[in-house]
């Protein structure tokens, strides 16, 4: 008797890959990547900076950002993503560091390996000021967020200094670091505070009103590569090795340590009006954190170790939005990813469809589907744009028969209707060196028959019959 057929139990397979979250879709929308080599010598891109938003209504928001690479500073337009100016007034063996544009867009300041700090006029690229108090390379130069003439610097000589543009010397010197000082910036708002990070594994908070000593010190386990204050002014982000520390200056202690990179973190940047943190590291990854719970929400991969990172925004106030993600790499490449708005995406998509229809010869159908009427002469404007090329080029040469060379004597006579004179000139010339078709044919006829050249009767201008040459009779 046959056994009863049992139903197979369905096997529950593992769930497939999770769908993209809203955050991932947003950061993936930064497309249209443009990769450049600003130095043209594959020099590492060590710094990318954008001017802070103007605090005065008399200044308009700038659409420029500065890229420091090798011995030059290049100014790029955030609208066209093209270099508009290059400042290369540095020494032969000097390397530029930390080029920054002032918020009014008139002056650029930068340090260098020579220890000098230079201020340049952005329009004429002339050197306005040079300070040489630092004895070792200057890695950081930063404009004050509110005062137009104040700036700070950090150097390998273990000092942090404050400068005033009209003055020839530094106004304040901060001592306390025991090793190279490679990062630093002003704290936001009217606090008068500065923060710096050093290879002595400390982050120090300075107050210009309290003299040259640090008012707060945070000890770490590795050299500090980057520091970044939060917009609230109560927290500082510090990159140490492959970790990012969130330091609370009110409680004077770290509140969070983020370890999501495999190698050292070299740069930090804020996005989304301070609600997102971007970090770049030597592992070639850019991680995106949300600043409420400090969780990773997105990431990007680049082909080379990342040395600098900046998020370039457009607009101001409540209408401010992230437009570009600029990443500088060790290989000398500058990557600029652009976020297109809804209208720009629609226009780009329609442009692609129209060009595809044009290349496929369906432009009339495309116009009918869009109910578009083209004006007169549009065929002439697009003529040749749909030509994709052929396998071989076909060259049609002109026919030279029937053309008269007027530079020759007989050609001039023939042009003026002096046919007898033209014929005389033709026959008097060297028959063997002749290139004209008529003369060549006559020469071939004479040489083929081995006869003497024809003679001309000057009275009737007619050709005498050809005479064979005289041959002696052979004896019988």
C-alpha cells in the first residue's frame, strides 16, 4: 500500500538585503562627481576651506572655496566647479598650508613650511603682509569668525599665536604644547576661545582674555589630527588615531568615542546645519554620523587616503543647504560631488532623453510627445549633431581636367584668344619635360612613332605632316 503523501514544510530563508534608508539615498544623491588634479603634479591636497557666512548684511555670501595643494592655493567657484584663480607666490622649496578666504572675499591667508604666514589680495594676488615669527612650518591659519583683521596660527614650534592684520608682530602667544601643533580653530560665537590639537596627544582650550595659558586640557592616547567645535559652542570633536572623541567643555570630560574607521582620521566637517558629521580617514572612507546619537547613517569610498574634507553649502540662514562634498586625497586628486535639486534633476533627465532621441533620429517623435513646436531653422542648428561617424573616410578629389595654368606663357596667350601664339609656345618648349595633358599626348605620339617633331608654317599656321627620319639603305 502506498504511503501517504506528506506536505513539505516551507523553509524560511534569511531576509534579503535591507532597503536603502532615507539617509543613504540622500547621500548617494551627491553624484556628478568631478575629479581634478589642481597641482598638475599629483601633490597631496592638504586643506579645503570655505569662508564662513558673513555676519554683516553688507556682505553677500561667497560662492568660492580654497584648495591648498603643493606650493599653490587654487580658488574654485562653487557654481561652476572650475578654478577661477591660482596663488603660487611661495618659495621654490616651500609648501603651502591651510589657505583660507576671509568672509568678505578680499584676502587669503596661508602658512608654509618656511614658517612664514602670508596674506594675499584675492583680486590682484599681491602679497599684503608677511609674518616670520614662527621658526618651523605653520600648518594652520584661520580667520576670526567675526573680526575682519584677527587671525590665528598653529606651528610645529609648539606655539599657537594670535595676529592682527595691521600689526607687524603677534598679539598673543599661547605656550603649553610639548610637540607639533597640527590643528586648531576658533570657537563659535563671541566666546573669545580657541582650541588646538597637538602631537603631544592633548587638546587644549585657550582664552585670549586669560593670558597665554590653557584653560582646559583633554588628554588622549594618540596624536591629534583634527579638531572641530560644534555650533553650540559647548562641545569639541577631536580626531585621534582611528577614533573621534566628543568632548563636553561644560562637564570637562569626553562623552562619546566613535571608532568606525580602520585607519587614522584626518579631517572632520559638519553638514546639515550641524546635524550631521562627516569624517575622512586614511582608509579612504568618509563616514556620516548623526549628531544626536552619534550613529553611522551613511558612508562613501574613495580610491586614495583622504587628507582633507569639506562640505560646501549654498544659501544662507534657514535656506542654507549642502551643495558639494569636496574631498582631497593623498594621490593629488580632488573629488567634488554635487547634490542636484529636484528641478535640476528633472532638467538633466529631460536633456538626456532629448539628446538620445536626437542621436537615434527620433527627434520629431520626441517633440510630438512633448507637444513642442520648434521654430524655423532648427534643422540648420542641429545639422551634423546626429552624425556618429563611419568606418572609413572617403575623400573625393576635384577633377583637374580642363583647368588652364595661367602662370605659364602659353596659358596667358590662350586666355587672351591668341591660339596661334599659344600653340607656338607649346611646341617650342621641351617636349620631354612637358606636364600638360595636350603636350604630353603630342610628345607620346612623336616618341612612339620615332619621328621628328612637327614644324609650323609661319604663313598658314598649319602643321606640316610628320616626316620619318632618313635611314641609309642596306647593301644587298
